């Protein structure tokens, strides 16, 4: 599991904590996770981290690890407070997060206190903003490169158009497509942003289809992104649609079952 490997890497740093010797040492690993509000991500991370700690403890009897978790809550302030408790009360040596919100809220304090922060997040700039923040998440650029290559090599596309969410994530995807499309074997025929808060993306869809692309790449969050897929089919586009993992998450495909024929969803290992 990537999560287990990442945790093992963090724990390797803990082995040099002063006082580590032949006797058994117990090192505390903090985790700030979305455990309330019906977010399944938090429980998934909790199960994975628990398994990773069990495996590490079984492999190293002389050095043991204890997982201490806190709920990130519903705001950056609550996530930051959870981090402070882990540091001051629980005395953890490293902290793991599972969302952009918590990672961005905690990173300034982690950097100030020289605490390694392992962010399982996807903010395109987060790893350049903070010195001690390490990201364990498939880079969006890697996904887009693979998608472009798939469109050219597996689907025989010569041109591709991009419909992307009008936010920092979507703009980073646009930059990647502009820089990488030709190298991956396709030409960027058109690009249009869409507002994820709006219910009708038809203007963006119509603008992109005017370029007559072979393949359309859709990048945007969950239900909003899936709404773009539906709008593409309603507009008469019968070609291939490549959909990012961001669109595919949260089971949003159930909202557009009839529009999914000819769609290819990005997957990450």
C-alpha cells in the first residue's frame, strides 16, 4: 500500500529521535483526519494508517509506533487546533493529514515548529509553499500526462479539448495540457473553464465543441464535473470523453449513468 510505504518512510526519520537505544521506544504519530460529517475519506485513512502501524510494530519489536488521531472538524481553525493538541498534549513527532483544508491550515505551524507534515492532499502548489510538507498523492500533472498519452495512443486522437473548473486546480491542469499535449501526441484544439457552482455548463461545452475535437478532457469536482459530461452528450458530442479522478470520486457517476458510454476515467495506483 502506498500509504504504508509512506508511513514507513516517516517512521524512518523517527528512529533518530534522541534517546532511541536498545530498549523499546514508542514513537507517536499524529493524524488529523475528517472523521465527522459523513466523510468516508477519514475512515479510509484511519483504517490504512492503523494497518500500517500494526505492520511496522510487528516488524520492529524494539521500536514501536502509536497512532494518535484528531478530527479536523469543519474549518481550518479546527484543523489547526487539532494539530496544536497533537503537538502540545500528545507530543507526537510527525503529523499526517488527509485533506487540502487541513494541510494548508496546519502547514504554517508545522513549518514554524520544524514538525514534518505528511499531506495526503492534491493542492497543485502545496509542496512548493512549505519546507517541511511532503505530499503523498498522485500528482495531477502525472494524471494529465497519462491521459493525453492514452487519448493519442489508445484512442487514436489527434486533437483534444479541455473543459476545466475555474479554480487553481483547473488552471494548473490547463497549464499542464498546454505544455504537454504536443509531446504526448495530441494538439490542444480548445479550452474552456466552467464554474463548478453553476448548474448549467452548456456555454463552456458549446464553446469547446466548436473546435471539433476528437476527445474532450473534463476536469472538475465530483457532481459539477459529471454535469459537464451530461452536457456534452446533450449537445450531441458522441466522441470519447476522458474524465479525471476528481470527477469520478464520490460516486458521482450515478448521476450520469446514461452519459457514460464512451467515457474513460483516470485511475491511480
